[in-house]
């Protein structure tokens, strides 16, 4: 049992390097295909759309509950890697690129939520700690392509694709070979098309899900726009020199530490209380962003982004824990997958919304709109707490 969690965590990291592989090299792709600078938004939305459709498919057909989660994880990693490496083909166009990102995202739906399902099948006690490590692996995997680009800056951009694909295939193989079905896995069920709605009949599940949705309004939009924040600062202060890929990796990667810390401390502070605290801090960061983008020194600006990068994802494993613990046991994998699907749908609305309003307001004030998510998430948690007291 001791080796299981490290293998799941390592595999999750290796496979989720696919997520922002396109984002890290979008500048080079845009130059090669003569695309506009805002194509980053379309690439990010494409993989998010793919993930959404994938999670809906996996949820409606209860894939993670009916079949071996380890097998689902393995097959998904192979297929996601195939569509990722498709970006290395010569002479593809923008439409084909978006299609490849969509299909990569579709099969990431068999990796991220299924990885959480596998962990919940092994670790009923201390699930928050386990998911803290697991979501931390996702964060590190998401940030890794930015670091990889820094290390292989003297090589063609396609090497980022080659490396991330190989890592994903390795991650899937590790799960398939070393992680059998967990001891707490419930027996699979037949297809029940409305099974994915069962969790929302439970008040605790509903509150945890809506808290997660508020968190997701902010999370991926923040991650997607970190390079823009850094670029905006260097444009405003031309004397400042920053290695944007490196600092993007560091700020996003800070979330790995946040998830591990949150997973450990939730055992002492309480999962819901700590999730509310992290959501509140990240919401305050949204509101303070105009000041730090405009008036702070470089050191203060970077410290602020690190604090934001820490708090923006610290609540992710906590909300996932609350969802998993309050979901019906026989459809836990399906419930986790559906909540992920809705959450990632919200990320697209958020990303597109910020892209739209960026045409009308100064970038300095743009990210304060991300506070909408934390505010609504905290409101949902407050209402559930108030209801439980009645």
C-alpha cells in the first residue's frame, strides 16, 4: 500500500504535462502559422472544451465506475499522448491544431478525475491528504511545459511535444502495471443515464460542488494569464528583465506546495474551513491585482503572484475531498467526473469573458473580475453552513 500513492502521484504528474504543452509554445506556433497573439485563448479553450466533453461522456456512461479505473487511466493516457504528438506534424493549420487540443483534453478526462477515483478507492481515511498530493501533481504537471521550454530553448519547439507525450505514456504504463483496483472500490453498475445527478440531491455534496465551481472560475484563467501578467509588468517597466517561461512555471508550480500543505493541514483545521480560507485569500488577491500590476516593485510584484499562485489552488484538493466524501459511494467516480466537467465549463466562460472585456478595459484592472468566483463559492458554503444549523 505504501507504494501506491507515490505511483499515482507520479503518474498524475507525468500525464498532466499534456495540459499546457500547447500553451507553453503558442508563441512559436503562432509565428509559424501566422496567427494572432490572442490565439492563446483559443488553444486554452479548446483543451478545456475537450476535457468538458470527455468528462460528460465518462460521467453519463459511468466509465470510471463500471470498468477498472487503472485500465481507463492507461488507455486514456495513450490516446491523449497520440493526439498531443499530432501537433508535431508538419504543415498543420489552426483548425487542426484546435482539434488536436480538443481531443487531448477529451482523454485527459480519463486521467485527472479517474486518478482521484483511484486514490479514493485506496485511501478512505486521510483522503484529503492523498488528494492534496494528487492535485499537487496536476499543478506541477500543468506548469512543467513552461520549465521544459526554458531548458530546451535552443531546440525546436516540437521537442516540448515529444517529451510531454513520452512522459504521459510512461505515466499511464506505471498505473496499469503497478496499481490494481483499490480495496474500497465499489462493484460496477449498469449504465443509468441519470446516475451522474444523484450527488446533487445531497446538501453537503451540492455545497462542496458549488464551492469548487467558484474556485474554478478563477483557477485556470489565472494560470492561462500568468505569462500576460508578467509581460504586462515588463512592458510597463521596460528596464525590468524577466524570463517569462521560468517565472510562469515557478508561480503556477507554487500550487504544488500549496496542495500538499493543504492536504496535511486539513486534518488539523478541518477540510471545509481551510477550503474557505484559501478561497477567501485568492479572492482578495483578485481584488488587489490592479495595485500590484501598476504600483509595486518587481520584488513585491513577484511575491504577490507567488501568494496568489499558492492560494488559488490550495482549495482544489479540499473541495475534491468534500465532493468525494459526500458523493454516493456507488457513483463516486461518476460524481467526481461530473463536478470536474461543470467546473471546467466554467473555466471557458471565465477565460472568454476576460478575453472579451480586455478589449474595453486596461489590463491593470482585468483580473479583479476573477473575484466573482471566490465570492460566489464562499456564499454557497455559507448557505450550506446556515442550513445545517437550522
